[in-house]
């Protein structure tokens, strides 16, 4: 038997996306990405924040970080290794 929904519960979805459990799941994925980043002598950090939902960012704190991403895709490969699909923003 399939579930059928007449209307999306937007308030319920918003509540879920802002929940501590969702934030913990997002943080865990970001930590997996951080662990997959392969750079020498560079600090890699995870920062958590909230917009309309819980979010985390992974940052390589090094002057060459942008060049490493542009040339080698270090963050893209790290995300892929953590099971995250990376697509271009259009």
C-alpha cells in the first residue's frame, strides 16, 4: 500500500530541517567530507550554521585552497568519497 499525501506539510518539513537531529546528520556528513580531504599542512574545519535549515560548511584554511580546488577538486573528491553528489549550480 502506497502512502498518498494531498498536501505538503511545509511547516512540518521546516521544523524537521531545523531540528537537532537533522543538524547532527548534516554535521556528521560534513565531518566525513573533512576526513576525506587530502592536503598537506592545511587545517580543514567544519562550521555549523542555520539559514532556513541546519547547515554545515567544510573549509580548507590555507592560501592555496582555491587553487587546490580549481586544479585538483580536493573538496569535490572529498565530498564524493563521503557519498555526496556534487553538481554545478545553474
